[in-house]
C-alpha cells in the first residue's frame, strides 16, 4: 500500500536518486513492524515513515532518530534487522 509520508526535507525523487531505485515508494505506516536484529527477541516498532524498495524497506519509528532496514513480508508486515544513524546512510546501504 503506497501513499505514506516522506521524511521532512525529502522528495520521492531525491529518495530514488540517492537509493538508485527509480521505483522507490512511500508506504503507509499502518502495518506491523518488528525489530528482529537483537538477541532479546522481537520488538514491535511504531513506524512514522516507511520507504519501500521492492522487497526491502527503511523504517523510521516514532520518537527514534535511527532508520531500520528490513524486508517486506507477503502479509504487509516488516521485519527489520539493521539500523542506520541517518536516512542518507541507510539509502546508500540498500
């Protein structure tokens, strides 16, 4: 489901340029997002912004400055396994 929010100061064109993915989209944040990269089990993240890149996503949780990379599951949920300090770094890490 597209139609989500973009990060402040970013356009979809800029996200596509930096990521190198001409089909990147802003996804709706009304989905289950889990952090599965830690040793303490799954932790639920509450997304403010989700950017989609085919089967990969970047998620910015509410109240968190980090961006989390994860995979988009068939049911629309996202499992995140790595974190980046800023969006530019995360986009380059795709």
